[in-house]
């Protein structure tokens, strides 16, 4: 039988199904759909590109920030699958742009309160025993767009929580390098510094460094991207992004923190009474429903509610969904493996009856922490703070299926906080 006839018959046979006949009448397919292409495809390529049709899946850069070297952009959370953030879509936060570093010229120095100062080339670092682990990185300013009052009606999942990404990192445990240098007994702190033009510097407690900090050179199987710190950055599991120094140039071992400009002018939490918290390192639990979420539109019927949750305190133990603004909760399924200090995907099957509804999600972690409501968060922090916003994000589904920000305005607050790391208008 010739191929043409075969496909015609096959097509005709399938068309006996009433459902497919209806589909064909809607113009959604015909028997030709089953025929192979008539032209050969493109040849092999040395470095793969995604399908051209996917070009709109990009990081969100606020129009206010497009030309700024100090700024942040957002991973497109609602357009991603699974838990790994693709390298080209990892959120970015730079204080002085992205330096281009030649890996041949790269050097890392460890000095200060050590038995012997050491210098490593990239090759040296790669000879040490390596570790690969999946961890999230989240900017302390994540959530700032949700922190506004009154709430932004055009908020998306990306703009609500996209200053976070999740990566399989490869590198050397920092503890190995410190042991090599020999830490003096009075040493308590490390001062890692980046090689970018702002000489980015933070204070890192020695205990955390010895526990699980990585000197990372790879991101999801390939070298770090320049935006993520090529060739070497610190990965500090579960702690705020700002301490995870990129383009790592040196580590000074000391007995005291430095109180550097990068941890005093920024990344301190101003409380409602004006008192300031410094060194709030561990990121509180977060969750965000990515489907359905802001600016999407759904139809009545079956949907899988999907989202991402994570916590700097360890494993996520539970994610709950509410359809009545917190009066009752249903437990979502968590997709295994649930790793410590990494994104986990949650899912809940749901039939939408076409009536207006507000969805909430709330994550719990193994330390027993959970997310506050928006009202609780504002009560604690007032409108002074710019960081560590992890209140429940609400999505409202209108009767026409359109999804928008379901957060309620809070009385007594004229406006939200201004500027800062996670906002789209900068005052730094
Ligand atoms: N050297 C250097 N390291 C840096 C920064 C920087 O500007 N310079 N920004 C910090 C901040 S505030 C964050 S949130 C993370 C962002 O990491 P990413 O750009 O890989 O997402 O890097 C941190 N490390
Ligand atoms: Mo940050």
C-alpha cells in the first residue's frame, strides 16, 4: 500500500471518532496532520538554542531599569516547569553591572586570621573534591512588589516572587579551603569580596561557612553564567541572596563583622517602631501559586493548581491552599524529591465552577515556620521595611476567568515602602 493511501485511510479511520470529527470541523486538524514533513530539518549545532517560538519566555526587566547597571530582574516563574531555573532565566541582581572575567586570570585569595594565606586559580579549585547540590537563591527584596499598599492590580507571579531561582550548583565546600589555610582559634567571621566595580562585601559567620557554603563554579551542569558570578561565586544555602557574593575575589578571615556598606545601607530590616534589625540572613518560608496567577485567564472545569514553595530553614513539609481567604485549607501534593533549602513544586487538582474565588497558598517548613497574612506582616513591620516580605499572595479569579492580584488594601497605610532591591523603582 502506498504511504499516501495509508495515511488517508488512517486519517479517515480516526475521523470516525465523534470527538475528533468535531475537532476536524473546528479546523483544529486534518488527515494531513499525520503526514511526515517533506523537507529535511536543520543540521547539528555546537550549542543548542531553544525553539524560536519560546522567545517570549524571558526575565522581566522593569522599564524603569532597562539601562541601569545597578538593578534587579525577575525569573518568569509562571512560565517555568519543574523546579530547576534554566540558566538564561535565573533572576539577576547586580550593584555595579556584570564584569567579564577571564578564567585564566582568575585568582581567589584567602587571608587574615589563617595559618597560611592561600591563592587559588580556577584549575586549583576544580581539583578539590566537588559537591553538587540543589539550592534556591532569593533576594532579600523579593516580594517587594507585593508589599505595596494599595496592592498593584497588574501583579504577576513573576513580579510578586521572581527574585528567586533554584539551581543545581557544583563547587568546592568552603570548609575544605578554610581547613587548607588553617583557621586561627580566635577567628569568627569571613569577609568575602567580589571583583565587581563596587567591591561588593558582606560579613559571613565562620560557623555557616564550615556547615554547607559552596565555592561554586558550575550552574545546572555548565560553567556559571557571567550574571551569576562567572567564574566563581559563593552559594550560602537558605540565606538571603545578598550574602552569596559573586565574582568572588578574596575572603578575609576576621574575629568581627565589617558592617560594610552592602550590609548597612541595604539589607537591614527597619521595624514598625523604627528599630533596625541587621543580619537577618535566613529566608523565611515562601510559596507562590504560578497557575492560575496574575494576568492569566482560565475556563470553568478541571485545573491543576500549581506553584513553588521554599524555605531557608530546611525542607518544606506542607503547602496549603485556601479558597475562602484562610477560613479553611486543603493540603496540596508536594512533588518528590523534597530537598532542603530548594524549590519544591506543589499541585492540587481543582474543578472551577465559574464563580468568583480568591486563592491563597501557605507553606510550612521543618522548623515549624509558616507565612503570615498580609495584615500580620504589615502589623509587625509597618511600612518602613523593604526586605523579607513573605506574606501570603492572593489571586482573585473573576467570573470571566481573568486572574488578578487578590491582596486586599490595608487601611492606615497611605502607600508601601519606596525603592530598594526588589522594587522596580530604585533609590540606590
Ligand atoms: N559581587 C557581587 N555579589 C553579589 C551582588 C553584587 O552586586 N555583587 N548582589 C547580591 C545580591 S543582592 C543578590 S540577591 C544575589 C543575586 O544573585 P544572582 O544575580 O545570581 O541572581 O547576588 C549577590 N551577590
Ligand atoms: Mo539581593
